[in-house]
C-alpha cells in the first residue's frame, strides 16, 4: 500500500496540484472540518459506493488517524483501484479545513 504523510499531501495541494481525496470518516466527524475538495464516503459505505470511483484515477484516502483510511486503501487496492493512504489522518493535518 502506498502512503503519504499529511505534510506531503498539504505540500502538493499548496503547489496547486489537485488530488482526488476521499474522506472515510463518519458524517459527524467530517462536519468538524475536512480538507477542501475531499469527498466524504464513510468507510462502512465504501463497498456500496465504490462504483462512484474511477479506476483510472489515483485517490488519496483520509480519516481521523490513518487507520480507517488504511483499511479503505487495502479494500480499494484489492479491487483494482490506485490509492494512497494519508498517514496520521486529520490529527496530523495542519493545513486549512472547510
């Protein structure tokens, strides 16, 4: 599984590069703040909503601490998706939130 730190993700976004971010936290967690542009698909719904994703794209998975996004990354990777887990999750995120 590919991984990237929150700092690395922030640096890429600050360069103006667009990342396809999937936030797998629950709706109430996302309401406290999320990375701009991230799509919320709670981990428990990922299996049912993965048809919304494009296997031709690379997705960066985000959660609170990196655990759920790691499980989401493994799940999607096993189904042919190109994914990167953001280690440390939103606890490590120091950038802007919406």
